[in-house]
C-alpha cells in the first residue's frame, strides 16, 4: 500500500498542560483499569451524571451519528475503537454513542496528572498511557487485553494530541494498531466531521460548528505469526487504511456540504 506522508502535529498547535502536579510513579504498582463490581457500583451515580452532561453537550453541538450499523461487531467481541482528536468532548461523545457497551478510554499521562480532572477521568473509565514511548505501551498491554477478553472496548486517539476543531489527519502513532495485533482485536474506526453552522442564513461562530460522527466498517489485524516476528509492514498498512478512510470521509462530507450550500443559494 502506498503510504501518504502526513505531518506531525505542529508544536504550536499542541495544548500545553500546566497543572499536572499529581505525578504518577509507574515504578510502583499501578492499577490502570478497575474491573471490580464494587468500583462500578460506587461510581455509578457520578458516571450517570457525566453521561447526562455528555448528552447535553451532544445536543448543544448538534451531534449526528452515521454508520450505527457498524457497531454490531461490538456485541460479538471486544474491539479497539479509534478516532481523530479534534474536540474537548470527542472521547465523551464516543462513550456516549457506544453506550451501553463499556468503553475504556486511553488518555495521555499528563492529562491524568491534573488534580480533580484525574478523578473525573477515572470515573468515566479512562486510564493513562505512560509517557515512555515503548515501555509505556508494554505497561498497558495486560489491562487492555483483559478489557478486550471481557468483551469490553478500548478507545485510542492515534494522532496523540488534541488539535481543536482540526479536520486534518496528522501522523498516527502505532500503539492502537500494535495492541489490535497482539490481542487479535478488530479496529472500529470513527471520525468527527465539522461543518459551518448557519442560523437564519447567518454564519455562526466557528466554535459552534455542526458536528457529525461517522462510524466506519471494522477491519482486522493480520494473524499472529508463529515465528514471533512483528509484522511491521502489515501494521503500517492498517494505520494507512484507517488514516485514508478518515481523510476520505472528511472530504466527502465537506464536499457535500459545499454542494448543499450552493444549491441553497
């Protein structure tokens, strides 16, 4: 597969976290994900409150969902879901759309070190990815595998960082695709699309766009090799397939939005 050279996220577009004062010491035993019944019972009221808050945000954003039929695979086995990272609530909306399926959300370590926020993230079933590129990924292999084995799902943001309202797909990191291969879990791709909002013929603020989530067809990792060799090229092809689908889907809806505006005028 021909691979497109995508940009790394420019440093000036990365949102700087300055209040991450609750540093996590991963040299000590750390529980990434709680599967215990008592934890879910204890946090249920707060989780439902967050769910309702997410629902209100979705209504405010006018979130529309396309491709719901592709969610059927979630009822059959644990999957890894991925999406572009372009809104403060994109992971919240992913959890909302896939409900009642249980979705665990991966977040950057620095976000998990912000006081109060870290508690909220724990309640909404998020877990940190240690900031060590290779060692950090290996640390989350067991908890991700356990979640998938239980029939739950795990959400990743392959671009790594949030670029607010961006419709450009930046260079992917391998983590989600590596875990898909290691655990032989399907990947369910999703992409957020923004188009300008018009009210009574007047263009609204770019910070209040129309928002659509498109759920794509799942695709599957290559079979585990018996010789233990990591299929780097096949994993890269998975990444390319996902990124191409996101770009093509964004382009399709943007093109249709322009045609609709042209027809209306």
